[in-house]
């Protein structure tokens, strides 16, 4: 695996923004990490298809991006005290 295989991590802020949009329509807070993972997987599969990356690697990177997006948001809320 090369460093260029981690291109999907750049979509992290985009996944966070999409989850914020979904929050206006979904009240169950337990669904937000699943929504983040779904967006991460979808984005990484789409970009991976265009760049010729293995679908398995794209899915795994999408899961990492989704979990990182939900964890990053939760950490920010904990630090700010909101």
C-alpha cells in the first residue's frame, strides 16, 4: 500500500458537512455514525472507481473516514462543552 492509496481521507470534512445536513431530517442521534460511514463508503467507492483503486480498499477507507468524521465531531463537541 502506498501513500497515494489514502486519497479518500481528504473527503473527511465533506462527510462531516453531509452529516450536518442529514441532522436536520433525522432525530435519532444513534444513526449519525452509520450515516457518516455510508457517506464515507459511497464517496470513496465513487472516487475509487474513477481512479482504479480496489473496491475493497475503497470500502475500508470509507469506513475509516466515516468513523473519523463522527469521532472528530464528537471530540469537538466535548472540547467546546456544547
